[in-house]
C-alpha cells in the first residue's frame, strides 16, 4: 500500500487525489486529503462568486471524488502547527503533495494604499463568501462611487457584486451580513480600471459580457481609452490576437457605442490608467489618482505625465495573488512558488524524496479551474515514477492516531455533511436557500466540535 497525504482540498488537491486513485500503475493507494478549514473545495467554495451557481456546482464533481472509499477528507488540520510540519508529515506518509494555492494578494505599492476604505479584492471576496478568517471583517460601502483596479475575472466579480441588485443575491448562499451591507450600500457608480488596453486584459469573455446584462445597471467604456489600443483601431492587428482577446474587444466596442443611461447603477470600464496614489479625504480614501499610460511597443505601457482623478470612497485592488511560504518547505519569494522539477519539490538543488507540489503553489496563480487537471497529472506521474522507492520508506502505522496525539481533531466527511445540513437549516430560518455559516465557532459546532 502507498499512503499519500494531499495538503489542500481545492481543485488542485482533489484532482491530485483523483489521479492517484484512478491510475493502475500502483494498484493500492490510499489518500488523506488534509485542509486547514473544516470545509473542502477551496476557492470553489470561498472564491467563486455566489451568483455564479453553475461554476459553484463543480462542488458536486469534487464531492464525488472525496467520497471515494480510498480517499479520506481530514479538515481542520493545519500543516505547520502543533508539531505537524513537512518533516513530520513525511514520517506519517510515503509521499506528501502540497496543493496550498496562493493565499496572499498583490499590493499596488503606492502612497495611500492603507487608508481606510482601501482593501484587497481578496478580502472583499472572503467577506461575501463567508470565509471564517473574515468573520471579523466589516465592509462599509459609503459614497456613490467605487474604484476596482484590475483587468481579470476577480475584478469583474467584485464589480458585478457591487453593481448587482441585492435582491438578486438573496437566493444565493451569501452570508446574511454581507447581503445586508450590499443592500444598504450607497454605491451607484463602479469604475473598473486597467493600466493596459482591452486587447491585453485577462477577462474571460463570458464573465466580461455578464456585466452588460445586469438589471438596472448601465455599462459604458470610454472611446478615448479604447483608441489608444492599436488592436482596437487596426483590424489587421485585431485579427492576429487570440480568440478570447478578440471577443473582449468586441464586447468593449459595443459598450463604447452605447449610452449607459443616467438612472440606477452604472459601471464604467476604463483602460490605460495606472494608479499612482490614493488621496485622503476626512481620514479615509476619497479619490484615486491615475497616470495616463500608452503602449510602449513591447507589450507593456509607459506613463505620459498626464493625470486624472476618480472620486471613490471604496477602492478594491484586484491585481493578482501571491504564494505564501509554508514553514519547512523551500520557497522562491520572487515567483511565489515552491521550487520543483515536474512537481518534485527541490531542496538544495536536488529533488526531495517524497515531497511534491501541484496547483498555484507549483506554477503560480495562472489559469482557470480546469488548468489544475494537467498540472495534477504531471505531478502524480512524477510521484508514480518514484513509487518503488517511496513505498520502501518506513512510515507511521496509523497516521490518524499520530495526528490525534499531536492535538489535531480532524473534521471527517460526516462532520462536513453536518455543516452542509446546518447551512441548509440556517437558510430555511432566514427564508432563503442554503446560507453559509461565516465563522469558525459556528462551523466547528455544526461539525460536532
């Protein structure tokens, strides 16, 4: 028997477990999937927007994997605490695969970034997704104008949630506190701002187009911004772009030609503006100062020395994620990843027997959920190539007993099912569908302690 620990139960961790039990090169594999949270699914539960029910339904396929009798879910087990470091894990399992993602947001590095009212989109998403680490977070949504800085799907998500009619969010699993705050929000205009042009943005077209379908919300793009993008004005350059970029150009072209209207809410999509300072007003952020940029001819942009200010009492930065070092594992601070060769963790220039990585901590925060499948497959292929030597390593007879002796009390699959039942009951009491429990005590109480 080959015993493997997978650290992290998001898509990369679940796909890794699925690859391990679905192959036939090593006939008897048992997998323990460990997660710091008492709930599985990672960013599918705590990152996908609550109004994206089709994407969230991926939990059904992830659940089917974790219910395999060869796979054991162990929630509320944090690696790096209570004597459970990577070295200790290697004493419990023949191999350990780290699928711990990229938990930290990137910063802008500009004056005023820490003013009240300035937040990372990561924190905003955790708040409206009921992540238990965000239980103490409160978002005031004052003023009529908000700025979202970024050109990817996270920027689109938070823009959409700010601009959407809160009544349309009531059927979702959004926690009651976030739903009430959005219902009381004074925000009526959201500026989604990118430092480069539409042909270089990383939106997926489906999510971008969705902004234009919100009831009671007008969407517009500034033709002067778009005219700075060579591909926008030159059909030959546009034809050479990847298909997704061409579709994005078509969407913003439509928005530039329409009247966003004066009533209700509005979304303004801006390009070629680089944030240089958050300006203070009455002790909090009051506006964002941007420098106009233009293409530099090499795929980037350069500043022009012309500036523009956009009023905002709320600023959300959505400029990417970074990996976080895990105590006991090597870490490349520049890339935000664990050094590896085809998924094998590299220590002191050589692969470390029994240690592997998959997902964002392996390749960086790139791709969509499906990108984790080939990533996991490569890592599992390396692990199986090493299986002969790994299976001869001496390991603990009972990893669960060792975890208990170290003070860990894992939430097993029945505990997770109890959480889902408690969330369904909470929703019924609120006159809604299932509603997430937003705090650690509530989750652990629902799981049975």
